[in-house]
């Protein structure tokens, strides 16, 4: 859906498309459309977007925006991330309104997952 002057698409760097697909398919059940050897897209994930071939990665430390997923079950989502080869770079912490943790995908891109459910 295209809505005038609203965020519509997001793109991330990826060093390894196969590892990227396996990670996001197993953790978040994403599917991808390939557009040649240097680009692939995803949709129906709350926002549509893609991955472009690059040796770089996206992280807050480098000044990138942080994309945050929502989860009804933080512990389950964290377990899936770790099982699929992601790494937790900031453990779960509490903030007003919920809890969250940060992780890096196999490309080194940093994301976060939050929940309004208490994990304790």
C-alpha cells in the first residue's frame, strides 16, 4: 500500500544472500524475491523492503537508524534468532512500556525486538 509521504520501503546491506534468506525465513518466516545477483526484496512484514549486496553493515554505532520488531514472546524470539545464527549484542532490558533486546543478523546488521509483555 502506497500512502502519500509515509515511510514505504527500507533497504539493508547483505554480504551473503543465502545466509540472509535462511536467517529471516527461519526466525521471522519471510519470503524473498530475487532481482538479479545483487538485490532481493521481501514484503508483507509490516513494511516492505530489500537487501542489496554489500560488504558493509548497518548499526547504531555507525549512525544507522534502528529497526525494531515486535514480539509477543521475547524469549522465544531470542531463541530463534540465536538458533538461526544471529547474535545478541544488547541483552534484554526494561524501559517504560516494555522490554527489548538488540541483535545482529548474520550480515552484522543491528536490529531490536521489543515486547509489551513482561519476560520475568
